[in-house]
C-alpha cells in the first residue's frame, strides 16, 4: 500500500517533471467553497493536488500592449510557449490520475485550461484558491497566484482524488507586495483597487472584452514580475 506522504509528492514531482506540487485536504482545509466545488465534480473527493510549471521569464519579458493589427509582434511567442506548458501539465495530471486509479482511488484530472463562465471569468473550480490552500503561494491584486519561487509566472493543473494525501503546509505569508504595478499596467482598466479585506477587484467584462478583441495581454504578469525582480535586486 502506497503511503501518500511528502516523499510520495516528491516522487510525483520528479516522475511527472513539474516545478511545484501541493495538496489541500478537501475535508479538513476548512474551506466550504473547496468542499462544495470539489464534491460537485467528484463526490467523495478527499484531496486536491495542484501541479505547477514555470512560465519562462524570457517569454514574459516580451509581452506588451503596443501591437498593431497585422503586425509581427515578439510577444506572440508567449502563446505557443504557454500552450506547450499546458500540454506538459495536462499530461502530468492525467498520468498521476492513472497511477491513483490503478490503486483503486477514483480520480479526476483537470487540465490547465478549465471550463470557465466567460461572462464573469469564473471557473467551475478555482485552481488558484486550491493552490493557496495547498501552501504554494497567495493571490495578488492581478487575481493570479504569486509563488515565492516564480512569482505569478506559472501555469496550474489540478487533480481531485479519493486518496487521502498528506496536505502540504498552508503559507501565512502574502507574496503580493501591494505595489499596484498590475493595476497601473492593465490596458483595459479591468484591475481596480480592492476594498479592505479583498485580495483583488476586477471588472470581468472589461478584461473579457479586451481579450475577445484578439489583443495579446498578460501584461499584469509582466508588471508583477518586473516589480518583484526589482525588490529582489
């Protein structure tokens, strides 16, 4: 019988070549939302595993908002790069699900691109909230997870399973520096100053409309990365 502890997670991290891995307990995390949405997808789910891979800083540095229609733009390298990472993570989460299912545990792999209500930009399952509960980082004012290792330059995939896997410690640190660089950089003005007690505030319509127009974005990620890099220097 496999012991689903820290050593097991390190083995999974190496086997599936992911950069970060964390686990939150569906039943013991204290999050009603996690329990609600996890059980809606996999009734009886005990654990959610979050797998992450780094988005290369070299690619993020190419992002911008000055593209003209039809113009060749270096920031367009970002999309195929993230698509490659998406594929690697999707393969990893399916591989881990197969391993657990072979041991008799019902498991649901959720790829990097989750079903999302485009009206409100709300996913059927929040990867960033699960990752925060798993201790991988904290959610910043740009609505993304910020990790101590890579900032917000990550992609995530999740796995729901009946297996009881030892949770990773939840962090108490807020990795968002509240510099507001993301809010200032947002080309659609979708990001706004959050109210007291809120991690972020966003106008989903403004963000969604900008993206539907076919304009390259993720400049909030770039602004965050540049701000964090300056603070580390």
